[in-house]
């Protein structure tokens, strides 16, 4: 017992002595700068051109394999969404295994398998690596695309698009990219209901074949696997994969705006404003500016303690959080963007405060302590991520696909620590283009337009341009708020009441009119007929000779022009069905109240259904205008018809002046004859 007490006392005394030798008034010296070691990779190339890297790491009994086909960004055009749909179908059903059986096998092995048109990923316990890799190879090389699954995925995607139609966040995501890159750029095109409907099963198969090619790709194995085992798996399960490359599309050139401007999109139901300040950046991972750009962005808006977040969230309480990002490009320029969501009432103030912080980091040297802390926090996250095998695989591929030096990640921490205060200011002035910034705001126009049109910066107002939800230029929306209780149904009910009431409108079995117009010395005639049986016809004539005739007879129709008869497409028949009756509003069409716009000086409710819109006078309830947006020959155009001079005919109000837009010209028809429940027979629709 005595011996034990003496031993314990000796330990305590030793500890006290050691403690006494530490000078706690001095900061401990820093150790050497650590390195991130991705592991020595064995590299070899298959006959089909696929480069394979194997990083053996037996610390854990697991294996990760990652396939990157090194594809350029796809330009989808009028079939935008084909990539998303192809990805949704891949990895579900194969030529050998049904959808349910495939999912069950992956789950049973406790694995993860993902395949996309641009590669894939797999993770499993090392003892199941052959079974899981065989499933991955089967999903990648023997996919089964079925119409049933395509229809299901289309419905899911269309539902997401529909849900996003009134979402300011979803609209902002589309519009920001489209405005930065352009709608005809792979990075700017918008997936829509129309482009999704264009995608066929043959398109899915063709897209897969055009993208799933190995010759420029990389496969990385990390974990408890040897090079010999990897070669064996590849030979056994991917040995028949033939060589092939993906064509590089032609990307249009991008550029910044010539001077800072605000781009506004009106979303009447938005409860807050989606705010983004953005510009293009010609930055690549291999550039000398790369590491300094990461830290500069982290200080400005990349972390919780950033300039942007401390101002907008902590100091002013405008938002729950504000962030910025600076991206890198490979085939085309990337973007810098500062973004947040703010209360409508402070939208203008948030824009000004964001610009102030941009100016601050460009003109004021960052505090040394701030820079030091930013580096430490950024690197802390970087080092934690380095434990993830999937991250290790991605970084290994990054070195190859971005033409980086082999020691890029080995020297990563040292390069971050080497960033100076002068570097931060230099990078901010080079990449944060405060004088060529595009400020994209998506929100409720009635709440924010007045404020944003009066934003002053550097002694002058920032110009405001208006865009619709598809990033097309549009006119300034009305700033009149929709009254409480008003919706699409109440607007249609008001219209029916204004023209004579529901009882009178329901008695109208047919409506016909004849009108005359003159343009550039030429006289035109129009004869229009509609029935409650979903029949319609319109004949446009000049000098008694028919120029064009359109007919719809309950289920199908055609257009006759220049002696050629062209049957309607299914989509055209669908639209004709919706508008063939004299008063579609009686049927309670599926329309959405989009907002209020000015039509010839009158405030009008705007009801929308697909690519058609109708405008109703807020005061009288009468229809003032209708528009339809069409795409033809790669161009999108909107055709409009206005209605004026309403007069009563057989107890129903009918417009007696109808103006039709014909490109830049307008044909204004004055009705010379209006017939209700007369002058129409079934023969008119043959």
C-alpha cells in the first residue's frame, strides 16, 4: 500500500513539474504546414481509352468507385430536360434485372449505386465489391428505357415545373442563369413544359448513346481494393465497353452588362425577394488566382462571419442569411454571385448594403486577423472533407479533368495560407465587378418596384429592366395590388356578369361576326363563327379572296392557306378546343391570376393558362385583350387581340372593334355584322 502511495505521489509531482515548465504567456509555435495526401494512385488505361486510377487504403473495409466521363455541358435546345430524364431512368432497370429486383439487390448489400449520363458512383463494404460493381456495370452499360418509366418521370418533372411556376426561388434559379449566359447557351437554357413534351423515348436512347462514352473518361477506385482486383472487375464486367467520345457543342460567347443594372421579375404571390448580384468570371482551377479567389469570396460572403452576412443578417436583420460564391469554368466562363432572400420592404436597402460590402472589400484592406480567421475556418472544412473517400475520388479526378499539377491538393493548404491582404483586395477588384454587375431581383412588384426604381448608387439611379419568368424582356408590371378575395374564378365571374349575366351567356349557342379592316391601302375582311358545341371557324379575306381559313370541329381542325390544307397538331387541337366556344369563361377554365397590367391605360387582371393570357378590365370586368405565345422556326413570338366598343346584341355584350396584331402591323376590324344564335350551321365547320 505504501509503495502504491509513493508511486502515485511521484506521478503527481512529475505532472506539476512539467506544468510549471510551460510559459503560458506565449502563444505556442505553429507546427509545419500540413499536407493533404490523396494517396499514391496506380494508373492505367483501358483499350477503350478510359483512364483508371486505384488508391489503396485499408483503414476501413469499404470501397468507393467513381466514374467521370469528362463530358462537356450538354446543349439540349428544344428538348431541354432530356438529360434530367435520362438520368432519372438510368440505374433503375436493366436488360437483365427488373426495376424492383435491382433496387432490392442494392439495398440487400447495404450499398449505394448511382448512374448518370455523365458517369456514376458506387460505395459498398469491400467484401461485396464484386457484387456491387457488377450491378453498377449492368446499370451503366445495359440500361433498359421503357415508355412507362419515361411517362412516369415526365409526370414527376412536369409536376416539379408546375410547382415552381409560382415559386420565386425556382424562377430566380432559372432567370439568373438565363440572363447571365443566354437562353441559347447550355448553362442558360430553361426546362419547360413544352421542351419536356418534346422528349421521346428515342431521344432518351440517343442522348445516352451520345454521352456514355469512355475514351476521355476517368474511373477512380479508392479504399480496400488492389490494382489487380480493379483490373479483374473491369475486364469481367466492363470489358465489352467500346471506345467513343462525346462531341463538344459550340457555346455562345458570354459577357457582362456594360454598366450595373437591375433585372426584375414580377412574382405577385412572392412573400420575399430573391436577390442576387452577379457577373461573369474567367476563372479556372489551374489559375494562379484560384486559391486567393476562394479566400476572398469566403471573407466577402462565403462564411457565416462574412462581410455580407454580418451586414444583412446581423447588423440590419434583413435576412436569415446571405452568401456568395465564385465558380470556376472549364469550357466557358463561370460566375461570381452574392445572393440572399430579404423581406419585400427592405429590398432596395438590401441591394445598397450589398453593394457597399462589395465596395468595401475592393477599396479597404482586409484586417489581418479577419484574413487569418478566414483561412483557418476555410481550411478546417477542407480538412474534414478530406476524410470522405468520395471527396478523395472527386479530387483525384479534378486533377485530371482540370489539367492540374499532380501535387495540387498536396500543396492546397500551403497555397491557401499564402494568400495575403493585398491578394484579397486585388482579387476583389478583378472579379467582383461592381460597375458591371447584374442585380437580379425576383419578387412582388407591387411591394418593391417603387423602391428599386429609386435606388441611388454613386450619385445616380441604377436602371431597371423587366423580364418575365422565362427571362424574356417584358414591360413594367403594374404596381397595383390585387385586392383581397380576388382570384381567377372571381375575375371570370365578373366578366360573365359584365356581358349580360350567366343566364344570358348560357343561352348563346352560336356567335358570328363579320368585320372589315384596312392596312397600307389594302382592305381585309374577317368572318368568325363559334358555337357552344366546340366548333369554330375564321376566314381572313382580301378583295373577296380567302387568304387563310382555320376550322375546328369539336375534336380536330385544320388551316387552309395558299391552297394547302394543314391538319392541326394535337397541341393545336387542344388549344382550339379550349377557345372554340363563344365564352370559355363559362366553363371555368383552368386559369391562374398572374397579376395586374395596364392595357391602353386601363388596369386589367391577367389570367394565364399555358401560353395564353386574357386581360380583364378591373373596373368594368370586360375582356380587353388576349395573347398567345408561339414558337416557330426557332423563334418565339406573341400574337395579341384587343377588344373594344362593346355593344349589346340579343341581351349579350359583344365587342364591335377587334384588333389583331400581325407582326409589327395591326389589323383593326370594325364589325359590320354581329349575329347571336343565327347565321351558323354545321356545314361552316367542315
